[in-house]
């Protein structure tokens, strides 16, 4: 893994602490439902270039004493959508972390990842550094050498696709949410590595024809999922009136639509980061409740 900067440059503030943000209510690990692990959140300011830093949020399983749970856990890098700050995706990060993953989300200037496309990958490398530091709160949270998954929503999906192509040693799989790769980013260069494309039936911002054409042009293994009644901003909390005006209708309660969407996301992560055979079988069967189309 890359080590571009000394560890002493990673933090602008000392001794970040984990804040408990979710307490498990179930011992089951059912796809689509919150997992059996409590979740903590911490923020670090990480150097992403020699003269720049970014605020990075980390969600990870947490134990009863508000310390990290028994790791290491697989890393999942999430890239937020354009003009939609990472805090609006905390529900997604908390859900995934509760199932035994470390979710890493970096901020970008103006909340536009497209203008600082290397920031998210740099944030992952920095968190890996911190997880290898016995004096840091993240020590042992994730395996510094384990491949990660990367996912992105909307404009973040464009950046996630490019990052996946450019860093094959770091990312085992990519999840493209309500988005598609830029025309010049050819995922076929990662042939043999799994690609998920998931979008809502009522998405009013992503062109569903382009989303479908982009994923079906990719080699297997790939999965294309269209979630019943889900629109573009159902993936984010705190939706504004302006966002609703340019989106499709909300076809059913957001909690219900998110549950079915996350059943697909959970299966994807379990299949390719945990190498869970049942999840891989479900991926290839592609028969998910509340998902009208999978290929």
C-alpha cells in the first residue's frame, strides 16, 4: 500500500475519540437490516496532498467500553454526491458499519468530489496508516493491506468508478449508486472484478437508460439492480424542496425502499469482501424482494 507522507502529517488535531452513534437492537445479520454491532464515529483531519488536508469521517464497530470492536474489519470507501455533504449519508455508513465494516468518507472542496478526485483514495491510505499506529483510536480497526470496496452516489459514482480503475491494488470491487462511469472511464480494464450498479425506479436525476447501458457493457461479474419506488435523493437524508423538484416521485416509504436497496448492497459487500458463499450465490441468483430488475 502507498505511504506518501510521514505519519506525523496525518492529523491536524490530536487524540480523536470514537462517539457512539448507533446501538444494535438485533443479534441477526440479515441483509437489508441493521447488523448486530454497535457503531462509533470519529473524525480525523488527514493530509491528502502535501499542502492540503481533508476532514475524514470513519464509522466502525464499537465495543461496550466505547473502544473499537474486535477487528480488523474490511474497509469500505464511500464517495458522496455532488453538493450533498457526507453527513447526509451517515445512515448508509452506520448501516454498513453495523454489519462489520469500516466505512470511510472524505469531504471535498465545495462538496464536489469531481474537483479533487484523488482525495477519497488518499483518505483510505491515511486511515490505513492510522490503523497501523498503536497510539491512535483507529489502531487495529482494519487490515492495512486488505483490498477495499469503493462506492459512490451520483457524482460520487463517477469518481468511485475512476478511482476503482486507477487503484487496482486497493479496491476489489465498486458499487455505482444512481450513476454511471464517465464515457472515458472503461471498467472493462478491471475485467473479472465485480461491479454493482444500483438505481431507483423513480430516479429523476440519473438517466436510467445511460445507467443501464453503462453496466450492461461491462464484463461479468456484474449486477444491475433497479429498486422499486426509490428516487435519487432517497439515498440521502435532509432532502430539500429544490432537490425534490428535480427528482422523481417517492414511490413508497423511504425506510422500505432503503431496506430493499441495502439488501442488495449488503449482499454485494458480503459476497466480495467477506467471500461469503451464500452472498455470492444470492448475487448470481439476483432475486431480491423489492427490486424489479436485476441482471
